[in-house]
């Protein structure tokens, strides 16, 4: 393998990419007006927009210096099974580069799904140019929700900045570029990517590498976004292309006239959450004490750990109740009055059998108690919670059931169905109702005009205009379990 390839070698290879990839097959780069491959360069890499054999667009990251942790990080985070991450793969020995002296070697790349949208910086420029305070406030709160989720996760991004935060076409924030991320298996090692100085605490070095590495940039970005929501004109006056409006070192060392002025204004106007968070920015260490609580305060006034305006949707389990606030759903422990999973979901249902059904912009998922997406249900139009190991799903016209691994257990073939209760589910076959067992077999002939769920051994049914109850072992109607 060659040592430290240069960007020009990658550009040359992608100009004529025939048979240069070991596993990707045909890769077609996007080109500029002169026919050259389009790319964006970073500190240790170049990123090309390419179309692969599956017809989808990807960000192809080619390294001039490979972070040693990349394989482990992308294996851990690249699955894209959590709301804010983008699916990505690290491919060792993937692209062949030629030497001018002859010969060549294969080099690793990272392939990440292309996020259609704009960078955080691009979105801010547009909103601030239009003076859109409402849009800026919504963006600031969306960032706070994402930041709270990130702080509660078991990893850290490591290089938060405006260029590594995308706003997709649905308005969702997405994190990209995980080269500097911390994951549990890297505990005790040194960081290889320190992050952009404009966002990092000045004392952050390679030895400071753990769950708290995102604290300072999160606080700085949140303050910047909320400041712009109050005064959009700040962006045009203080944005230098790399920062948003603040420089981390200047803020920490007390040399930012803008920060000092805004702190005085926030104190005067009663913006207590901003003032308190700002007061933590000049600490000598990168950690920001009490950051989750401060971020919750920026999303609304906080009382006993739950935001004002919180609506409890389902409190059957008070230790993991569904709540709604600001139009989004989350989960909270009502006894300890603390949020378990932030209100980032368009819809959410109670946890059942260890998993909960939630809806994001792209569709339904089942998540575990840590908020990780475990079962992809995006192919369905409706999904009910697990019940007796099976979840009722529908494609919009027919109903069936999947198991807790997401496998189709009972085909979608019923025009109506209920979740399983006491071993039986009511289904409609033609114009009549009956019951099936967990194997999908009929538990009796479908003879009812209506059939409800079983509870305590009996179910309400209707036939010929009469309403009555039947038992789970009703011989008259041949119901059996």
C-alpha cells in the first residue's frame, strides 16, 4: 500500500472509475461543468458524490490519512438504526490508486448514504437572510432535542460543527462524519480527531476522549442558534464561514465582545436558561455541568424535570409513560419526574414486551428502552404494539402480524384484525368475523357480524342483530384455543 495518498490521486482514479473498486462494482461520480469529479475536501479526506449500482447516491469518503478507529466506529454506528444517524459502511482495501511510477494499491473508503438537503450553515444563512425568527426558533429546539438524545446515548460524535449537521428535505437534523466518534470499546485510548477549533473547548486534546467530548460544542451551537432566533442579523455580522457566530476559544477565555454583550442582554430580559448555560462556557475543563437540564430549559420552562405544557398520553406504566410536548412524543418516568426518551417522535405508543412502536418522518419503527431502532416497520401504514409476541401491522388495505424480530409471522390477508389477547385475535374474512390463534389457524368458523377481543376468558360478539358474549372454549360456536 502507498503511504498517505493525496486528493489528486483520488480525483484521477474517479475521472475514469472503470474497475477500480473491489466490491462496489460500477460507481458513477457526479461531475462539474468541465467533466471533472465533484468533491469536497476536509482535513484528512475528500468526499465525492457518487451513484452506485443500486441507483442510489452516496458520499464516498476517500482518506489522505486514515483514522485507526474508523473500522470500529462505523461498524458500531453505521447501521443507521437510530433517528439522527445516517447509514454508512467502512470498506477496507476498496479503491485502487495508481502510482505514476507504475503499480498501485487498494485503499479504504467510507460509503455513507447521501443526505438530500442542506448543511446547518446553509439553512441558517437562508433563515437569517429572511429574518425568519419562527424557523430559527424551531431549528434551535430541534437541535436541543437532538443534543439531549446524543448526550443520553452510549457514544459521542466528536466533531460537531455546522458542516457535520445536515437538515434533510423533511426538516430533520442528521449527523454525518463519524471519524472522530467515541464508542465504548475505545475507552482508554486517545482521540485521533480533535474536532474543529471553532467549536471545541481550547483545552481539549487527544487525552480528553470519552462521552463528554460533545458537551462544549453542543452548548456553543445551542447558544448560537437561540441567539440567532432572537436576532437573525447576528449571522451576517459574525459568521466567518467556519463558526456560527461564536468562536469557542474566544468565548472560553472571555475575549468575545459579542458573547459578553449577549450575556448582559439575556440577564436583563430574563432569558435565564441562556444566561445559565452561557455562564458554564468559561469553565477551565470541556465538560459542561448540568447540560441536559439546561437544554431542556431552552425548550420551555421546566418544572420538576418535565417541561411546561407536557401532556401525558399513556400512564399505564408510570415509570415509562408516553408524553407529548411541542407536538412531539417521548417517554418519561412520572414518579421521578424525568424524561427517559426525548420528545422527538411524531407518534409513540407504550412499551410492550420490551419494545415500543414510534413514528418518525420516514415511517414506523420499534425501539428499545434506550431509543435504539430495533425493528424496521417502514413498509407498513400502521403498526400496533407487541402482544403475545406478535404485532398487528397493515399495508393500508390488509392486516397481518410480525414477530419481535420483524419477520412476517402471519401474512397480510385480513381486511380487519385485532391484536392478540389470551391466545386469539379477531379477524374479518369476507363479510364475517372469526378468530385465529398465534399460528394463524382459524380457531372456529367465521360466523359473526362483529367480534371483539377476549378479556378474562370471554369476548363480545354480534350475530343477526344480537350482541352477546362467548367463551374461549365455547362449543356452540366451536371456539377453541
